[in-house]
C-alpha cells in the first residue's frame, strides 16, 4: 500500500512539474513574441526618425537656397544703387 502511495505521489509531482513546465514554455513563447513585436516597432520607429531627419535636412537646404537668393538679390540691388550714385557723382563733379 505504501508503494502505491509513493507512486501516486511521484506521479502527482511529475504532473505538477509538467504543468509548470508547460506554463513556463507558454510564458517563454509570449516573451519571444513580445520581443519580436518590440523589434518590429523599433525598426518602424527608426525608419520614421530617418524620414524626419531627411525632411529636416531638405528643409534646411531649401532655407539656405532661399537666403542665398535674398542675399544675392540684395547685393545686386545695392551694387546697382551704388553704381547709379557713383555715376551721378562723377557726372556732377566732372
């Protein structure tokens, strides 16, 4: 009778171990799925950040071109005005 009790106890222990092992396996599977999802989201985020960096760089380049055009136009305008004043002064005092 003791043998049957010991066998039953061993079987119950094995069953508990198997249930615990299955629970651990399920949790590991869920953790791995979460890791995969996080990696995917990280990839998407890095792609978005790269896109934003490109937009900012393009915007900066556009603003630099705009400033250069304004500067060039101003320089040409000032140069033209100075040339006109110089010509007037030369005619006046010549």
